[in-house]
C-alpha cells in the first residue's frame, strides 16, 4: 500500500465518517508459544504440554475511528479454520457491534477474502462497507499482527494448558487486558507507520 493509496484511504474515511477496520486471522493450540524466560542458574525451564494438534482459530478486527480519537477490538474464536462462510458471519457480527456505521475494511489476500462468495457479499454491502486490500507479503502493515505478537508474548507465552479450552480462556484474558488499555491498540497502529 503506497503512501498515495493510504492517504486517499484516510481522506475517504474522514469524508465518509467511516471507521477503519484492520482484520486478520490467527490460531492457538495446546502447543505453547515458546518465549525466552527467567530461571535460576542451572535450572533450565521445561515446558510439559500435550502433543495434541487441535487448534482454535481467531479472527480479530482492530477498529479505529476516522479522526483517530477512539479504537476498539473485536475478537471471535472458533474451532478449525475460518472459511468464507464463517468470515461472512464475523463481518455480520462486526456490523451489528458497530451499529451499522460505515466501515473501510483493510485485510490481506487470504483465499477466503478473495472468494466469489465473499466478493458477492461485499458488493451487496457497499452502503456501509468498503474493502481495501493490503499488499501481498506485507504483514507489517496490519496492526492486528501486533495484537497476535502481544498475546502470544504475554498471556500465551510458555502457557501449557491442559486442554484447548484453557488456552482459549488465557487468550480471552489477554484480549480483556488489551481492551482495558486502548493506548495499546494505537501502539499497534503506530508500529505499522500508518498512524495519522
């Protein structure tokens, strides 16, 4: 996304009083996110976890008001992977949460984002929803990546839950922490270099 494209998108959001929404998907499992930690000298920490490959998918929407005054976070969890149909449900839930306000949706080129069903849905929602696509191989431009790093570096770091539900609870705890500190949401945006 070049500087001209970004500037045009921000100007468009201000003119339309549209919220800018950065959306991304990630996943968690019982396998811990291994991070560097402290331990007494000579006592190497050992992580004991189940070798279970069940996973839970996460979809996040980082929502920024057009004038930069407010930020919100929406997160949805589900077993398995996100598909076009489940992402359509996520967008419908997001619309309900935002009270039908205008939105400029910024996301990557995931196949479910480009599918025929998704494109047909987006064409039918133009009154409230416009889509902007991030360039290929540019996760550093999506503030949601900062959210994933933050959660996996704190609440989920070295976490060995007994089951997937424990990992989901730990993730919800982290999301609650981020929601209580809106400055974090702006720091994720600032890290991308896209802050207005």
